[in-house]
């Protein structure tokens, strides 16, 4: 049985794979990537305009909260460039140097985005807060009204970008859509931006009303703490993916149930999985077969099982089976190396 990447399968009455012609899994991934790229571009355009406006307003008003938000928008703009690179580079085909593909590129660039949020956003916001509390300067509110107006426009723009990202998340299955680190980062950035702008407006207004700069410094501290937390959350997830994390519980359960249901399999000795990318999962299983199968039957069973796994878990594109036969009392008569390999071929 030969199999091409464009083939998909349906299952026969034993759970085996039957080739069905070109599939739609790759097309679906391409569509989702296209929508994510548009979402990232919308966020990038909004952040570039907002960063310029916040910077000018912050310099004119001398507002630490507004400068903190300007740094936040600059960091977000740089991060969106990272995410665009992740979308493009993670879909490169596998080659001899990277036989499992480039899926982990998404997590690497998401980690850089988290570092950017921490350094350019969080640390600069803390600096602005300390500077506001320790610097001695005459109180002046020139430009504050214009600065608050800039933040109001930024709030509308960031809110629109956030709604766009949440709409895509909903169209991709809700929480399931947040598996994409690029989309998850955009949602986190836009949500943080809306909260940050709200804090900056509150700090500037309270400063104007009370004449106490501590309110604006507190807003900068809060913005910095928020950005550091988001950076930690995004960085922790990217770190786990780069190290290597198992597939979710549900796909693993489906695979184990399918293996256990095969009449030729006596027992499933081990099942290991690892996410290689957003839509790429490695599956390695060690199974004991019932006695009495010859080598040709073993090969046919292995091919059928791999095709069945690829059908019920489409993202499982690297499947390896270690097949052995029991002769009784736990003794293995032989191991069949022909049963290992990618997805559908032995």
C-alpha cells in the first residue's frame, strides 16, 4: 500500500484506513494561517500609528503613564513583526537537516515576543514610574488634554483590534483557536493594551485632579506589572513547547483506544507523543501482537494502524510503531523493524 501526502483515509469495519483522495487538512491550515496573518497585520498597523501618537503626546505632556503606553505600543509593534516571521517560517517543508519540519519556529518567535514585552514594555514602564516619583520638576499639565485624547483614540483602535482577534478565535473553535501562539500573543497584547490605556487615562486624570504625581506613577507601575505577567505567561508556554510537550489528553486517548481495539494487538506496552508544531505531532507506540502472524501480515497491520491513527488525529504526521510478537509468558519471539516509519508506510 503506497500513500501520498495528498491522500486522506476513512476507516473500514476494523478501524483500518482506506484511501479517499486529496484531503482538506492542509487547506484548512493554510486558511487559518491566512486569517491569522491578517489579524497580525491589523494589530501591527494599529500599533504603529498608536505608538507614534503616544510618543508625541507623551513628550509634549511629560506624562510618565503616556510614555509607558508608548513603549508598550512600540514593543507590540516589534512583536507583531516577530509573529509574521513565525507564520512564514514555520510552514517551510521538512528537509534533511530538519526532518520533522519547522513547526517549532512559531514557539521560538513567540518566545522572542515575550522577551520584547518584558524588556521594552514592562521594564520601561517601571523606569517611568520611578522617574516620576524621584524627579523634581515644576507641575505642568500642558498637553495633558491632548494626551488623554490620544489615549481615547488608542483605546478605540486597540479595542477594534482585540475584537478582530477574538472573532478569529471564535471562528477557529474558541479555546482551541488559542493553540496558535501567534493568535494567542495578539489576543494577549491587545487585551493588555486595552487595560493599559485605561490605567494610563485614570492615572493622568487623577494627577490633574489631585495634583499628586503618585497616581500617574502608580498607573505606570500597574502597566509594567501587567506587561511582566503577560510576558511570563507567554514565555512559559513557548518554553514548554520548545522543550517538547506531549499531545493533549484527548488525542492520546483516541490513539490508545484505537490501538487497544485492533484484533491483532495483544497489548499496548507504551505510547509516547510530542507536539512538533501547531499541526504536527509525533506518535511512537510499542505494541505486542497476538502470536501466529507472518511478516507480511505484520506489515499490513502496521500500515493499516498508522493510516487509522492519521485519520482520527490528522495532526499526527509522524507515526512510528515498534511491533513485537509474544510467544507466551511475556516472551517476545521477534521484533519487526519494518513496522516503523512515517504515518502510512512500512
